[in-house]
């Protein structure tokens, strides 16, 4: 397969992107890489490694879209940006997939505008996988669509189901609706209407409402919600865990020698937890509902995160997830 | 002052309610208590203590509204419930304030229906105070109103400002809008419109958007949002902290002796953090915008939490917060 990768996307680009590709070259066979961005900077990084040069192409792109720019405006103005060039490779069928750690807004808008929606999809959705206490869970949508309609959420459920099933390997995963209140009649206009629709779907393992505080257990596999709510869940999850761990650290530093010894002894436990909460293990978030394999890597991705995003992209491709999503939508909407 | 307290409200009622009143009697002067609920059960609890019997009245109420009942229906059907009787005491001006740890839905609906809104208030809002890393922060609204209009959020901001100022003692507290994205143009229809309105308010220390992950720092004092989002924040905050601490505990239990010694040595640190994250320290959540002092205590409140809710109610009364909220609204809407 051929993967286009935005060489300038993310806080640690192009260094982390190139290093991620090098790591992936060692681990996975049958992938060619097209890295877009300032050629001299990318080549400078590539020079540091020994690798099969036939498998890596550098596609020069002189512009970079920053996360602070207006997504659609930037896409229109900066045709020679690393994001645009990477997306164009997929649009022109030169590549099978695209990965970017750059501006989320520009990447998602670009996926919709350049790669295009799957026929029948009302809105594509960003679907990150999160580490829960008892297992991984997926949030669909995590921020691509605010002010969603009930019917969007039904499509999110079907797309998320197929992705979770094929990439995380769990047959007929459970689907829940994020809602404030477990009872059917609870919630706002959107969730009340969405609940009714989801309940009627025959080919979904719909388990009902999931309250925000229950999401982190990971007991429900696929959580559907409006993008504003999904983004809030995602950011709270990262934010609260970070705040709590930093509070533990501060308390330890300001405490006596006993606590410091205790912390040292507990080192391996904290390390294990850190790995469990580490988004890097999960690669990136697929953008579901577009006519291609589009993976958004975290803005702060390091080389390992990029390598894992490549692994995820490969699974997406190998398991023909895109075709299966189309089939699922065809059968159910 | 006279406080009506729902004797049957909460998981640990009436025991925890009565014990909370007894603790408060020892600490605070000048309060008379009207405890509503099954008289024999409440008196059974009261008998266990020595206290000034002139200061405690038991108001018999034979029914209890459970959190699973439809709030408005239950209120209408169960006139002889502990919640209704407590609210009626405020409505009839026999008491100055009401506290309940019972069904949130029934209590809030009852406050609006029986006690009534302040003139000019579009929607009253539930406003819990949360422990942040660098200070306490308030969420307005935390679940009373879903599908809010932009103008509601402006009123939430003014009411929250006065409460935070008078009860937490910080002049001109900062006000933020919970939004996914720091920039003004980010968000959904509600937040975009609310941002514009808030920015124009002269008598608010409005600091702009606050992203969900930043809320737990406590750097912004009063956070306004739609109740669906506020409830999500609140529940994620409780849920993630709980999940993380239980994961730490499980990891420790399944680890070797070194980790267990480490955990024992870190005991005081965890204890301090537990206190910092303990909602019980903060009393209850005021329901702002109604014509009385209405405090919702947490459903799992113990005696200490009820005692603190009483302290909070006393501060509300002593500092004439209700009058000041009315004045603020008069001057600004």
C-alpha cells in the first residue's frame, strides 16, 4: 500500500514524522511512503538513517498550515501546503491513505473537500480510541460536527461499529449514546431524538444511554454523540488525568522523605498507568465517512505515535474497512 | 435564620441529615432547623443526641420522591413528600432557605414551581463549586437547562459572579465560556452567540473561552455553559478522578511488595488529594435564579457534607446574596 504522510504536521515535525516512518519501515512490510513538506528539511532528517530508499518519496511542498489559521481559508490559499499535497495524493488515487498530525480543522476540512464524502454520509466524524479502565472505547464524533442532527448519530454508530469490529477485533461491539441520565427520556432534544432512532436500528448492538462518568470504564465500546460533547469528553479525559497526576507529583515534592521514597517505590505502577493512558499507543483518530483512509495523528505525536498511526492505517487497509463501512451504510441507511 | 431540610433526601437519609444538623448546631449559632420527613424515623435519629430541642422542629411528611421518578409528575402526585414540604416552608416564608440531598430533578423543578423565579430570570441554574488545581471553580449551569439560549448564559454569568464573590470571597471573579477552542469564532451556534453577548457585558470580568481540559486548573472562577455540557464536565471530573485512583489502587494490589510499601508511605499524600477532590468540603450546589436560598446537596452526602451545606446556606443568608443577585440582574439585564 501507499501512504501519504504530512511531513510538517505536528509539534515535532518533520523530525518525529521521519523517525516514525523509519520505525515503521523496520516493522511493517509492503508500505511505500510519500512524505510531503519542505524537501530539504525532510531529506536532512532522512539522511540520518539507513533504509530502503525506494520505499520513501519526498514530495516538496513549500507552505505549512498552522493550527491557528482558519481551516477552509488556509486550505484555499495554501495549495502548496504539506496537508494539501498529502490529501491530493489520495484524491488522485496515487496513495491509499493519508496521515497528518497538523491542524485538525484544516485536515478534516481537506478530507471532506478533496477526498470527498462516501455517498449517503451526511457528516464524516472524527473517531479517536481512548484507553478505558476495562477496555478501549471509541468516541464518534470527537469534534468534527457541532450542532449535529439525530440522523448523524445513527450513521456515526454504524461507522464506529465497523471500525471497532475490524480494527480492534471485537465482533458486534456495544454502542452507547452519551447522555446526561441513563433513562431514555433524559437529555436534550438531540439525545432524546437520537435515542429513539438508535433503538430502532436492527443491526446495532445498542445498549442505551451512557452517562459521562461511566464512559471512562470502557464497558461500552462505541460512544456516539455530537462533536461538541465528544470533544468535551476527550479533552476532559486528557485534562483531568493530567491534572490529577501533576497534583500527585506536586504533593509528593512538597512532602517529606517518606513520601519521596514511597513515590520511588511506586515508580513502576505510575509508569504502567502512564502507558495505559498514553494516546500514542493508539495511533491516530480515523476520520470516518470519507472516501479514503484518513488518519488524524495527535498534534503532539512523537515518532512512536506516528509509527502506531501507520500500523493503524495498515490495519484499516488490510481489513478493507472502507469497503465494509460503505456496505454497512448501504445496508442500513 | 430558619432552614428547611429534606430529612429523607440522599442515600444516607435520614441518619446523615440528622447527624449533619447536630454537627451544625454545635458549630453555628442563630439557626433553627425544620426537618421534613417520616417523623418517627427522624425522631429516632434525633434521640441519639443531646441538643437544644427548641432549635429543631420535625415536620411530618409521609411520602418520599425517589431519583428514578419523573420529577414534575412526582411533585404533583406526592404533595406529602419530604421535598414538597420543605419547599413549601420557603414558599410560605416560614423558612429562609431549603436544603435537599434528594432527587435533583424533583428538587429543581420544585424550586422553580413552588419558590418561583426571580423576576427577569429566564432560567435558574444549578451551580456547583468544584476543587481545581489552583483554586475552586464554579460551573453554571450544571444540568438544570439543556438546549440553552445564548441569553441564559449571560444571566448565568451575572448570578455566578455574585455568588462566587460573596460566598468564596473573591472580588470581581473571572468568568469564562466553556468552549471547544480558545478562539472567539470556535464552537457551536450557542457558544458563538454567547461569546458575542458576554464580550459586550460591561460589568463582567469576562476572560473568553475556556477549553474543557483547562477547566480543572481552576484558573477561571466562574464557567458558564449549557446544562448538558456542564453536567458532562461535572460527571467527567468525578468519573475520571475516580477511575484513575481506582486504577492506581488495582495496580498497587496486583504489584509486588515494593509497590505496597510505596503506597503505604504515600498514604498521607493520597489522603490530602482525596480531601482536595472531596465535594463534601464544598457543601452543596446553589440553585441560582429562584426567589429563595435553595441548596442541592450531593445524593451521596454524609453528615459532614450536610453540615457544610448548612454552613454554605448560612453564608448565603448572612451575606445577603439573594438580594445582591437581584440587584446585579436589575443593573445588567
